[in-house]
C-alpha cells in the first residue's frame, strides 16, 4: 500500500530538470570530443577518454562536496547536475562494451582486452586522482584560515 505524502527528491521536477540540463551538457561535450578527435586505426579513442574524464570528475565532485560540506540541499543539487546529469551524459560505458565487442569480432582481441580493461583500470586511477586533487585543493584553502598570520 502506498502512502500519500511528499514525492521522493528524485521524482521532483527540479531534480529531473537538473539531471536533464547536466545530461544535455554532458552529451554535447561528448559529441564535441567525438567530432574533434578522430578514431585511431579504427579504434574510437574518444570513448575511453570521456569515460576516464567522467570518472575523474566524479571522484573530484564527491570528495570536494564531502570536504566542503556546502549543505545538504546544494550538495544534492550538485550531485544531480554534475554527477548524474553531466557525467552520465558525458560517459558511455555501453559504447565501450560495443566497441570492445566489435574489436573482438574484427579479430583484434588483444586490442579489445586492452581497450576495455585499460579504460576501467585507468578510470579507477582517474577517480582516485580526482579525489586526491579535491583533497589537496581543500587542504590548501583551509591552511590559510585561522591564525591570520
């Protein structure tokens, strides 16, 4: 039985609009990269680039929000706009899977494995790099406060 009451935050119009706007910007950025960066030896190199970039942005975003604690409302909005919207539109792991399958189908299994595993491993490293950068930037900002000297 469903109770009446306020809708969950993810079903509210403002939340949906934030994800939509961020997604449009993310998809436009990915398309811009795809138009600007040609494939190399029939390997769509933009797909790993945008996936790695998205992983970095997510790592940075979540660490920065955790450290700066701008408040629950702003934190939620930024996660929806940048995390779910922008990064969701920018990244394309379905294309990574499809491109990997095509490489296997073209008898390029070694490249396919490197393409898929490399993207995931480097993406994990990019996430940690984003976290490290946010940590460093936050530390620098807070070092200058307090004593006034």
